């Protein structure tokens, strides 16, 4: 069994927990219950004949008062860096989260999620020009959530 | 020996600690009885610890250093497991084994969680309110004890202050920043608390209103009074402009032309007409057509001087009025413009050409007669192959 650790990193309330919930259980909850510390989920992902498992770390969000503890970042093969596409400041902070992740895991792979895309107008949707490895996701509607995880998994396992 | 003491103490102290021992290959060799409550299934010796504690994945190197160095210790705090919050501690046990201590911190973590939830919700609310205040057109200011606590974006912009932090840093000097013609915010409050009052800041007139927030904060709302002459000027500007291209309208152009003729100035009038423009609209649609008109207007505008008057007549026809009697100079300039358009590649549609009719005013010229002559020149250009400058 090959097990790889991946992290969801980003500011608080951007939808990290919701993305994982959508990916693992295919459900969504409107209520905001903040995450403290970390919660781990597993996802079995056979690659060919090899048994692979993603160990997904739902990490508490960074707040203006508190950054994410470094101990959580150790030994990760990849990360999904999440922003809320409706909150400018969470987008500005993406760069910082990426740097933090890369400082601990120089060989780590990452993808970026601009979440809550369901709240954008059609016109704003257009306006987002996405680089490769960047996804406009909606945990609420399930849009591009599987793409997000499977792109990162592919990067890590192949 | 020290470690065994820890385990014993831990187990004795109200099941706050559980333990697991693992070997170099992450196999479970021993564990405390209640450890399974943190896992989805019962613990079994010989199994890979990472099956029960996937949190260990990624910490393999750390575990090896614990075995090798003896005194290393790693702590992973606040891990949610099966409705509990635990700290996972990796400790040296022997040269062959690592001790994993699971420290139950549920109670304290739940109270921390409650605080975090509250603080995050407040932070979101604060961000929303801040955005609302920043979107206001009025200058808003909150003070307490004669010091500025908060100012919205409009306020900061007006006084050229970078951000709220800068404002707070300069706290003692708060008052000189705002350059208000009163000595203190308390004084200002007394002045404006009952009704809206007029106030001059520099050249500008404001209406100021003061309101008490709770018992300690004072909110000041400054709304700028726009002078009527300023308002009229910008309105006039709007009326005289073609909304698509931003160029002058024909009516304004006529007025200026009539003025010039009245003062017996020699002027040169140029009519420009984009060739085969109808096919652009037919082929690419009206949106593309509009964008061509804008691009064309910008292209030519850049070639003109400040006091040349450039207007849109309507459709794809444009007018230029040169306040200059040297016709050859103007024709030369128009010829350059014609060539420039010919070689320019327009967005979506690519290459286009333009025809020009030119006429210079004579004695007793009227707006009508000058326009007619330029128009005849344009007609000649259009019927003789287009993409040329014709003078009448
Ligand atoms: N409309 C919409 N709401 C979303 C989406 N994803 C999450 N939310 C909501 O946003 C709020 C925060 O979601 P979480 O998943 O808890 O966010 P988080 O990043 O885990 O937050 P922290 O744990 O505090 O860092 C919740 O109320 C969710 O219901 C989305 O795609 N669209
Ligand atoms: Mg969360």
C-alpha cells in the first residue's frame, strides 16, 4: 500500500472542510463549523494495479491572529491551496500559503482552488482566467471538486 | 525507566493517556487497553500503525530519528479522532521501539473551539461591515476619547493616508492629519450632534453629522457638497460627448465651427468615413462594429493636437476641425493618418481603409457651405476607389 499525505491549506472559512466532504461523501452542509487542529480522511485510489491511498489533512484555517502550525505540514507530498473567490483577501493570501508549504516540502506538488464559484455571476465567472493546476470550484454544487483532487493525485502518484 | 514511569502515571491519571509501541517497521507490538476508542476498529498487534493512525504517514523520517537519536520527541497537537481531540506524541522507548502516546485533550479543545468559532464568525462579520463602510461615498470616522479608532476608505483617500494602521500610528497627531477647523473631536461632536452642520476643509465644503455609538464612540459622517458650477460642468461635458467613442457630438462641433467662422478664422474641415463599414457590421456583428469605431477614434485622436476638434457625425463618419490656415500641412497630416489606418490591424476584423474629404474655409463661408464642400470631396473619394484624401 502506498500512502501519501496531502494538505488543504488556506484562510478560515474558504471551504476546505466542505471540499473534502464533497470529495469523500459527496455531501454539503451550509452551516459553518470551523475546524480546530486537524482531521484526517482517507481515500482509496488504485493507480493501475498499485494500491494507493490519499491521506487528506483538513487543517484549521489561518486567521489574522494565527498562522497554521508547521508540525502539520511535515511530510506532505501535496497540497490543495484554497481561497474563497469572493473574498479578495483570501486570494491575496494564497501566495503566502504556497510559500509556507514549499518551505517545509520543497518537492511537494500543489494545486489551487478558488472555491464558492457558485456565488459568482456568469460575468464574473468569465473574468477568472485560470492557469493550469488552478480550479474554480464549488463544494456546494460539486463543480470541479473531483478534478481538483484527481489532478493533484495524478501529479503525486505518477 | 523514565518512559515507563510516564506510562504508568498517565494510565493512572483518569485515562488521559493511551499508548502504543511500534517497531522499526511500524508494526504494533503493544498497546493500552482503551486505545481503540480513538480508532474506527479494534487495535491488533502486528498490524501497521499507519492503518489506525494515518496521521503518522509523512512522519516516517521523524520516527527513524527518534529511534536513532534517542532524545528526539515529536508532538502533533489537536488531532480529531473519532469524536475526541488528542495530541500525538512520538517518544523514544528503546533502540527498537517507539512509544506513541495519545493524550486526550477533548475537553480543553472543545472550549477553545467555541472561542475560535465565535472569533471567526465575528471576523467575517467585521469584514462585511468594513466592505459596506468602504463602499460609502461619505467620509466616515469613528473616534473615542478624542482619538481616531476607525476611518473608512473614502476618508483615508481624501486625506491621502495609506491605511488605518498609518492613521493609528500617527495617533497623537491625528488631528493635524484631518486638518479640521476645530480643536478636538469632542468639540466637533458638540458642534454637529444636534443637526447637520456645514464645514470647510481646505477648499471643500462638507456637511458633517455626529452620532454617539454606545457610550464611548463618536461617529462622524462627512458628506461633500458638490458646487453647482462643478456639477453643471461635468453634466455639460457629458451632453457634448458621444457615449460610444467619447468624441464630441456633431452639435458641439457645429457650434465651434460657427464660432470660428464668425470670428473670420481660416479653418480646415475634414470628413473621414471608414470604407465598406457596412460589411464589417454584416460580417462580424454590431458589437465588433462598435469596437472598430472606438479603436478608430482612439487611433486618430492620438495624432491630433489638443485644440483640434474631433467629433463623430454618426455611423462611421467623423469630423475634424483644424484651426490652421496652412492647408498643405493638414493634407500632409491626413495622408499620414490614412496610411497609418491602412497598415493598422483592427481587433477581430483586421485591415480597414478610410476616405477623407477636405475643405478650407473661404470668405463669407457658412457652416453649411463648408460642410457641403467637404462632403463633395468625400463623395469623390468614395466613387474613385476609396482609401484616399480629396481636397475641394
Ligand atoms: N456557496 C458556497 N458556500 C460554501 C462552499 N464551500 C463552503 N461553503 C460554506 O462556507 C462556509 C465555510 O466552509 P468550511 O468548509 O467550513 O470552510 P473551512 O475552510 O474549512 O473553514 P475553517 O475550518 O474555519 O478554516 C460554510 O458555511 C460552508 O457551507 C461553496 O462552494 N459554495
Ligand atoms: Mg474547516
